[in-house]
C-alpha cells in the first residue's frame, strides 16, 4: 500500500504524520498527501471523524491510514503520540493542530489559554524535536508548521493566540536555516482567515476566508522551495502590510480583530449612546 509517486513521495515517504487531521487544513493536507500515495498517521480529538476520513482515504487512494484520537492539550499527550510512532518511517510532519481564543486577554479563562499554549506550541516543540532527529539521521524529511498572518505583530483582542503563532513562525524560520543543508525541508504557512471550525471555537466572525484545500495545496507546493508561504489571496494581500512599520501593523490588526469580535461586545444602553 502507499505507492508514493516519484519526486514528492519519494523524498518524504512512506509515512506522514498529520495532526489536526479531522478538520480544516489538517484534513485537506491529509487528502492531498494520500492522493500522492503517502501512508498517514492521523491525529485529532474526534475519533469518529478520524476513522471516517481514514476509511475513505484508504479506499480511494489505496494507502494505509492509522488513527490516533488524542487531545494534545492533555498533559503527556504528545509523549503518548510519539510512543505510538515507534517503528514507523515518518518522513513528513504536518503540524496542523491548533486553536485560538479572542477577546480581552485579562478577561479570558486561564485554563483555555494554557491549553492553547500546550497545543499550539508545546506539542509542536515535542514533535519537531523528536522527528527532526530521525530526519537528520536519514538525510531527508519535511516539517510543515502552521503560522498565521497574526504572527508578525502583536494583535489586540487575540494577544495570546498571536503570540503562539509568533513562536511557531520564529521556530520554523530558525529550523529552516538550521536543517536545510541536512536534507530537511521546513516551511511555515501563514494564512489569513480560513474556512474551518477555528472561528467558532475562537468566537470570531470571519469574512473572505480561504478554503483549507487552497491553504494546504499552496503550502505543500512550496515545501522545499520557500521558508514561509502566505496561502490564499487575502493572506498575500495582508502580507503587503509587512512593509509598514510594526507599530502601524499593530494598529491595523487591532482594527481587523475588532471587526471579527464586535459581536462579543454587549449592545450599548441608551444612556451609553448619548
């Protein structure tokens, strides 16, 4: 099973690990990788959705799919995941698991912020550290990290989420420079709004969101060619804002986030409006 096509498949095959595979960018990436003949380890919280995806990809593309229903926010979860990979020749990591929060930082639930830190940063740290060792030893491999357009400046109304993505972006840039001469390709995908379940969980309203398939396709196409890719038209447009001073970008993103979270603010009373 898993007849990897020449080029991409031979470079990163035979197995790919995709986190956040039950929805959004992770699911789209899994579908694209299966179409290229790669066997998959699919990781997400929702076991039923994972199994349905695995069954479909196995049937359509004749690849082997293993499902690991794991919540990466739980203590020790990433260690258990790594233990499950024992004996598999993983050549590609797509770290798509992640979620966001929004609203005033001081009013947010600390537990949710700590869980977000564990998923967006802690799990990425452990997985990239462990798998990069094998990639370096074999002289080939690929690492796809999910950054964001919010990673390049502070973002009022989503301060901690933006900080986690800034961490991912910085890690990816450093690993790209560090591992490129050892046969390991590293790329950061920095999309804008994406049409996934992210907005609902983050309590945000997004418009002009990109398709997760567009994000996944453009990211995989740029792997091995770019350090950072901004998939989707809006991400490319917002990327132009990086030419303005950082303080101006902070103000711009404050206004963007205010628009996405205005539904969270209670309507003003008559007295407040006067």
